[in-house]
């Protein structure tokens, strides 16, 4: 089943343009959904993960979306899906880690997705995380295709969508 979405601008800063996605059948953007679920998390280790994610986002806003700030190769080798935070303190077995999945288009353009608690070695062990990552991977494919067709233009930190473009993934 196809999902309809829009790319929404959160803000354009000196170093980076930050965007998120809005599925048309949901009230919140993917990033706001992530924030709503985890900003008040009680578990102290996961709260530390959340705070590190926020600290990295602040660094990205200040300096740009440099590849070294992300966990790369989170999805397939040929897409731009990445995760925050980059490094995780070792955990005891059975403890999860909080992840925020994103599309890093360039050092100047970042699309924030959704995320959650990752248990085990791979995001695809968790149906919810697998959905977030596969949606971003599909979106990356569509962005590449639409950029070639002129429906999407990426100029510096700005993503320009032709005529309030609705994207199907």
C-alpha cells in the first residue's frame, strides 16, 4: 500500500536546511512524533541517548550535516539513510538504544525522520524501526528520481518542490 507524504521545512539555518516528512494520514510530522514519544522518557540510559540526539542536532544546526556526525549504512549501501547518535555507550544485554533515523542529502540538507528503541544488532529486527528506515529509503529513491525530472530542486540548503508536491512511497 502506497503512503502519501509531503516534505516539510522545519527551518533553514546558516549551515543547514532542516526538513521532516509529514504523512498525509497523520496529524504530526515524523520528527514531532519522535519528540512527543521520547522527550520525557523515564529510563535514565535512554534519556541520555535522547539528550545526545538533541546535542548532535544542535551541532548540525551550527556546523552542518557532516557525515561524521551520523551512523552511516543504516539501510542499504546505496541510499542516504543515517542514524543519530553516532556512538553508543556499551549496554548490558537486553538494553536498547534510542535512534533517530534521517536522510542526509548533503552537508547542507537533512531530512529528519522518526525513530525508536533499537534492541539487538539490526533495525530490521524491530517492525516499527524497519518501517521508519524503509520509508526513508523509499523517499530517498523518489527524491533522486524527482530531482532528475525537475520536480524537486536542491539548491544549497533549500529543497524546492514543484507545486506543493505530494510524494507517494
